C-alpha cells in the first residue's frame, strides 16, 4: 500500500499533537477502548463493555481477553488507566472529564475503574471521540509527561511502527 499524506509525519505521539497526519498514524499503531460506528455512536473496541454504579460515580470497563501490545506484553488495565490519565491532560473533552475524575485505576488486570466525584454521563463518548482519541499504550510510556513526546511507538493496533524505516518527509513503514 502506498499512501501520500497531506503532510510529513514529524511528530509521532498522538497525545502531544492533534496534527491530522499524526492522528492517522496513531489509528494504525494504537487502539482505543471505544470507537464510533457509522452513526457516531460509541462502540466497544478494546473493551468488552462497561458497567456504571447506581450512583453513576464508578465506571468499570472490562478489557477483551488476549489483548497484546506489539512488544508481546499483555494489555492490562493499569496500562489503560495510565493512558487515560495522560490523554486527559491534553485533550479538551478529556480535560472536562478529568475535572470529575477522582481516580483512574485498575480493579484487576482486565478491569479499568474510573471513580468520579460527580456523575459524568458522556464518559464513554469522551473516550470514543474520533479526533484526539484516548489511545492505549503501555504504562511505562503513558507515564511520560503529557507535554513531552513519547519516543517509542508501542501500541496494540493493526500495524506495528517500524522505527528504522522512518525517513521523515518520504517514508513511514
């Protein structure tokens, strides 16, 4: 497949920038907990689904079994919690959500728990938005300051990024 983007891929971290070329790259390399369907309705992607407590302040998102990062490590809830925390520092919808978040945490390896200080009904819509998505990465990368680019592209998306084949302005593999 040969593809000519509208701009050179100079920034690889989709949390650090909202450049269209970077976000397009991110959808190949990374995956998201939820995506949107043709009617722009949130649908589980990495998630099996979610539950919400009766008071609307605790959300639990269950990961599908068998998810792996490109380095062979399993995708764990702690990776996702760290990814959500980092994303929420830069994304505008994420920042609004973060004002209601008491904690992003892992209840177990496959269950992300988001504890809120108040109800936030559009939580899943925030995670599923198709621009500036909440991309999941290993916790060791997600713990990078949101104002600093990650230097390693390890995701669980459909394609692996081949760093050694990057020639900015002419080739990305």
